[in-house]
C-alpha cells in the first residue's frame, strides 16, 4: 500500500507566509492532514534559553505530537491548521540528525488521502508529490535548507504581491491567483478532489 499524497510547503526564508498558505490549501483540500516540522537546537543559536520555544522538548529521539489535544494552541501554526480544517495535525520536533526518522514516524501516523507538510528540511528524506516554495517579492535571500529543497520545487508562491520575473522551469503564483495554484496542484497530481 502506498502512503498518502505528500505536498510540501517550504519557504525561502522565515516569516514569508508558509503557514497562511498551508491554511488556504487545507481549506481547498478537505479531509487532508497537516505536519509541522520544527528543527530545534540545544540553545546553540545564542537566544535566551527561556525564549527558545522547543529546546526543552528535545531528547535523544525525535518527538512527534499528534491529535488536537497535543497540537492545538490558538494562534500557533498547528492551531491554525486545525482551524483551517485539517483532519489531524502532527508536530515533528527534531534536531537536524533526527529529522529523517521523525518525518517517517509522522507520515506513518497519517490516515488521510493526503498531507501537507510545512518545512524545508524534511524534503531530503521523503518523496513529495508536489512542493510549493513560498517567498516574498522584495526578498532575494534564500536560506540553506530552502536552497536544498529547490530541486523538489514544483511551484513558487509569492505571498506579498506580484511575482518577480517568471521562471521557465517553475511556475510562479501569487495571492491574487491562489485558485490557479490550487488547480495546478490538483491537475499535476492527476486526481480530483470529490
């Protein structure tokens, strides 16, 4: 038996609108689940240890939280997935070396026909049926995990305006033509949502 249809949603940088796009996609694909991937660290980023949101959750193994009771918090990414209609939400919290095993554990929990996965780093370890890279029109930076995921990118979504110069290889969409992106994903996967 094959696993679920997997569509990744990554970002050129942080805070570009990945979660907002995930929510729009979850609304457009009823019955799908969502996975949030968070790569953590043991306070190695130089941030205040009390401000680091996941370092206290890291251990020898990746942590996967599933279900509303363990993943819903109003205003947080996982809570927004629930509010957008996800049938289940899984939150993977892992160090760089734990992402591969953790993403496979999270995917094993998916029971629906399809799943949207937010993040870049997981794409090194999982076949994706589609991968949307989110960017902002005015930002030309790209983080290393996004650079690595570019080879899987099937569409680029510009979250804050008009698309920069079009690419011959990867179709570019904007918030003004989000329905076209949704249709692009449906037809490129060669299936129809009932």
